[in-house]
C-alpha cells in the first residue's frame, strides 16, 4: 500500500531531548506536519518561530514542518511579516490544556486579529473547549464555532481534535469550518481511559468520550467527508508527568499501522483522510513523498525515551517500510 504525501495536521514535538526522541516516529510516516506552538515560552514571535523550525529541521530529513503561532493580540505589521512563514494561528482558551496559561481569555478581544487573518488568508486553528463539565466542554464550545463562522465568513476555522459527534454536524452548516480527527478519538472510548484500571497514558484533552461519539466519528471519517482531516494530536509527556495527570496521548509510533487496519481495503478514503483533503482544503503545495505500508506483523514500541506510546507492545498486521 502506497500513501502519497501523508500529512499530520496536528502534532506536538516539544523541544530538546523529547523532540529528538519522538520526531523519527513522525518523519518516517509523514511528509509534513502542522506543528503546535504551546511551548514555554510559546511560539508567538519571529525569533521563536525561526529557532523552533530550525531545531525541527536539524533533526529531520525529507520532512516539512508547517508552523503555527500561538494566539495573542498581534498587530497587522507583525502578521504581514509572519504570514508567509506560518500555516495558521492556534487559539487556546486560557488554562484549558498543556501550557495554555497565556491563552485567550476573551474571544472578542482577538476580533481585530481575526479580521487581519481573514484578509491575509491565515487559517485559525482552535482548541475548542469551555470550562464546563468535562464531557460537555466540546459540545458547549460549538456556539463559539458558530459565532466565528458567521462573524468571519472568509476565515478558515479548524476545529481541532474533534471528540464529539455534535461538532462534526457543523461542517455541513458552515462553509468555512473544518475538522481534524485523532487516532485516539477515532478508535478509543472513555472505557479505555477509566473503565478498568486507570490508564493515565490515554488521558487527553479533549477527553475521549462515548461509544456513540466514536461510532459517529468513524462514520464521518469513513464517508470520505472532504472537510475532515487527520491530525494526530500526538502529545508526548515523560511517564512521571503522565502519572501526575499531564494530558496527551503519544500516538506517533502507531498511526499508519493502526489506520491501515481501520481503513482495511478502502485505500481511496485512507488517502483522502491522511493527505488529499488537507492539501485541497488549504492549497498545500508540498514536496511529494511516497510512504509504503507492507503487510507484515509489527509490534509497537514499549517505550520511546521516557515516554510510553499508545498501544505499547500491540501487534499490528501492517508496518511502515523502514519503520523506526
């Protein structure tokens, strides 16, 4: 099975040793990835953007990092200067997830920035959760997505890591809304997190939800819906931090083998989900690269550095040729 130019539309690489440990598991499977900016300090200026991109390129080959900026109150001059070097700007509600303490406290406060982004054709990437009850946070944020879609009709808004079926219905209501779906929201439920012994390695934000949500997300993805794209939200944390409650699933090592089993026999929809939809929706002009999956038993790594991957030790029927 050959995949043409796979793209991960939502990826966390961290920095330093963690980046060096985890990045090979992305670059052996993907031609490009959209890089999240919630570092400490965040990627919110040219100096940090360039230094972070340089670090990624120093540790990768044949790979294109598509850089995101962390949302703040940018001036038009700043965005004019940065627009050619970024893919999108990421909106984190303040305090809602990892390293988001300096996130957005008021959506209205960033309306001037959104106006500029709309004119410059810079997409808005959104971690869409309220501070409500944990299972309702994404659904409640739907009202914000609707308002953004109406108030900024030319702004492309990406609903990231959708884990509730309620949000996916918005894709057909608003022309400028798009969505990414992760491996863990596609294939797991809350039972995998807390149905038996608590599994902190599957704790993430937004939290993995119900069998009904999983079924509806799978139906949307398998339909080949052109506005749904793969974004792993692979988010590595050292085991000691996961045991303290850090949110994030490190799925990078198992993505293509797991998706090959999910799409079994439907290579056309697999190709759309993993690349074509993203390239068409955002006019991505990337160097083409073919990634081959072969039908051969492969066991997911038990540990990567000091990080436990999703499905550690699980046997898969497919492997990436030249797997790490």
